[in-house]
C-alpha cells in the first residue's frame, strides 16, 4: 500500500534553461501549467514529444497526471496524445508531453514558454493483488460499453 500523501509536502522541481516554473493560473486551480522548453512546429495531423525543461520529485503516495489544456484543445485542436500521461513519484527524468495536432490542415507552432499541458498531482492507491476464482455480484455485472443508454438526457433502451 502506498504511503498517505502529505498535502503540505513540497513539489520539488529542477528547471533547465528559461522555461517558466509550473504555476496555477488561479489559486484554487488543480492543474499546474506546463510550458514548452523548445521551439517547434507540430504539423497538421502530426504529433511531437515536447520537452518542458523540468524534472520533478513528487511526494510519496502521489502520481502526476499530465492533462490537456482545454483552451488549446478547443481553439487549436492540440491535445495530450496519451492524456492523461502518468508521472510516477519515483521518476526523476525530464517531463515531456506527447502532443497531437488534430487539425487536418493547420500546422501548430510552439514557442519557448507557451503553455502546453497541466500537471495535476493526486494521491493514488497501490492495492495488493489478490487472484480469485470468482468476483462478487453487482447490479451491473458484466454490462459494458453502451450499457447505460444512448446520448442525451433521455435514457433509451436498446435491443
């Protein structure tokens, strides 16, 4: 089991170059904005692994989730390809963000300091694995994709 995270524990950050430190746009924001440490162009429909110029030491019992920035996605079609990306507490290497430009025709230029993603630090569980022959029954049982109904506000029965 992982240790209980200490909400007052510092997030230690090593920075290289002129990349800005991560920051929250508003005091009560969950995400810390991450910026590009390099100049590059993500071609239309293409992807790039973008360096943030940062390395972090996350507090024990936490994980960093690298999430898309909603404005970047809505305005330019640029999102985190494996969003959310996972940063484990024991990782000390460079933070890089896999970005995907979903726009079919427009390239997307990135400049040093452009905000590209956000890092959300959250506690996680590390349960002990236990193999069993059967799982307890639930109301949902094995009902999977689409089992809760269609789109919109009304619940529609299928089949």
